[in-house]
């Protein structure tokens, strides 16, 4: 870049000396050289300060490690390497038979529990009827006893007859007490509910939902739009849900956040979304020890996120591609013309593919 400016300045000086017939001597040459040095230096300072440039730019993208949610043997891997996927597309399937057996078992237990609830209702109705019958018998025995006690006081009947009705009344009282206890037991069994649902039924419904969730997790689907790269999972492999042991790497293809080396001769326009107010080199993390503030830390850079406004889809620029970025501000905007020229010249250089490029 500096060489280009020097050549332009030398060309301007040569034309000026020729047109205006300026004598070439040590004073004119020194003046032209000093003026060029000062002018180019000021121009570079103004341009670099107001319209910064960096080669340290890249398209960053998020990847999602794919972990199996249940253990089992893989029976199908329909996904292909680098083929675009939509959210919900199947990545792989685990043998669902063991989990289907559990679901069927829970369904049978739930049906049995729901049948038991109906039986508990019938038992409660039966106990209630028994209580009503025992209560009627007790009232009848009480009436007979009262009538016989009145006759005994008038000396119409003997003591033995009164004793018989006394025993009948006590028997009816005990029968009523037993019927009330049986009705209470049946009512407690039937009314053992959570939010209006029998506790056993509620527990089995929860277990069935958990078993059904495990069965659904035998099919692993794409979490969003993207693709899977380097697919090494094959049918017959056994997968286990374990941290840090993903079976696939899913690349998200969200909208991408500037001249790219992969797109020679093309400069893309963009807009700065924000500049992160923190530099990774200065972060502190809890380690259980004191921070050595005397140690020299590596130099850091502020992170700027740029949204590209131009359509990049026709150029097939891969995720992770490096870029060269120039940011134009409203200050000294006329000088930005030079920065634009230099950026486009760098873009044209990418037409030449050297070894290791």
C-alpha cells in the first residue's frame, strides 16, 4: 500500500516537474521528497485512524454437538454428509423395541389402575348402602328396645325379654359401627386423588409419559436448519448418552454475520452490528488461586460483529472463511476513497493462487 502511494506521488512529481519546467537540483528534490514523506505519512495516519483495516476477520458459525438421549443400537442413519437439512429432519434412529416394550407395559398397568378406580367406586357405593342398611336396623332395634323398656317399667314383660332386646340393640350398634368404618375405608381408597385423579392412575400416567418420551428419543432430529459434516456413525454401532461424547457435529446455517479470499475480485458491503466491550485477554476466571498480575498477557483485539448486507449465496463462500475488512466512518470520508481502492486491489490479488494460498 505504501509503495503504491509512493509510486503515485513520484508520478505526480515527475509530471509537475515536466509541465512547470522546474529545475532538478538538490533543493527541489529535497523539497519534493520531504513533502512526499510528510504528505503520505499524514494521509496514512488519517486513513488508518478514521477508516481502519484488518486482515483478521472470519465468518464464525455455531456448531451443535449431537448427543443420543437414550442408549441403544443404531438401526438407521439416513443423514448424508454436508446435505442441507431442515429443522426436524431425522439424523439417526436407535432400536426402539426395548422402549416400546416399556410403553406397552405402562399402558397395561394404567388400564388396570383405571379399572381398579371403577371397582373402588363400586365398593364405596356398596359400603354406603351397607351403612344405610345398618343404620336402619339400628333405628329399628332402638325403637323395639324403647318399647320393651316402657313395658318393663309397667311390669308387663319380664327381665329376660328386655335383656334380649338389649342384646339386639347392642348388636345393631356394633353392625352400624362396622358399616361406618367400612364405608370410610372405601371412601378413603376412592378419594385418594391428586388434582381430581386417583394417585395410582396419576403415578402410572407419569411413568407412561416418561416411557413414551424415551421411546420418542430413539429418533434424533435436526435441531435447526443446517447440515452434518463428517458423518462417521453407522448402523450397528451402540450409542450411550454421555457428556463430551457426541456422535455427530451439526453445523447451524443461520443467516451469516469484506473482501473474502474465497471470493476474489468481489467486495461485500456490511454494517457493524456492535463492538464487544470486552477483550478475552483480560478476563478473570475462578481458579482457587490469586491472579499473577505481574505476568505478561497476550495482546488482545476488540471483537466487532458485522452483518453483511449483500447477497453472498451465489459465491458459495464456506463457513469459517477468512476475510479482509475495512470500516468506513463519517470522519474524513473523502479519504475513504483511497481505502476503497486499496481494498479492491487486495481483492484482485486473490485471483492469483500461489502455493499454500
